[in-house]
């Protein structure tokens, strides 16, 4: 088993207060939540103590996102809802500011 560089802890790591903006941990060592892995095999290798029902995992190899079921073993494909925004203007005039905002929202 490889040593992990850093401070080893046996209790949850938290920031100093609610106004602290610094991250409390590296996602791959946390429990539940959202994390990114390289492959489906890496997703499946997440240890049981680090799994939590409803956690999401993004798999970089195929750019897919998965949600962990309540049984803590089954993975379900996850897709976020939403839709495209269509803009129509009288006379065909398009405001460049509105286009910029729309592009940023869609990215």
C-alpha cells in the first residue's frame, strides 16, 4: 500500500469557519459528494467507506457521469436537466450583450 503525502487524520477535516474559502480536502479521499476519476474501473474501485448514496462521479475516459444508488453498489447514468435558450428579436436586431450572456450560460 502506497503512502499518501500530507497530514493523516482520523476525524473530518473542516475549514476554520464558514467564511473560509480554502478547500478542506482532495475529493478522491472524501466520502460521497462529487468526484472525477479517469476510468470506469477507477469509479468501481472507490472503497465502500468512501461511498454515499447519491454521490456523483464523472468518468473522464468517456465523459460520462454516474449516480450511486441506495444499495451503494449500483451505478446509474446521470444526466442533468435543462434545455436550449432560443432568442427571437423583432426586426432581426441582435444585442451583442445578450448573445455574450447566452453563450456564457450555455457553456
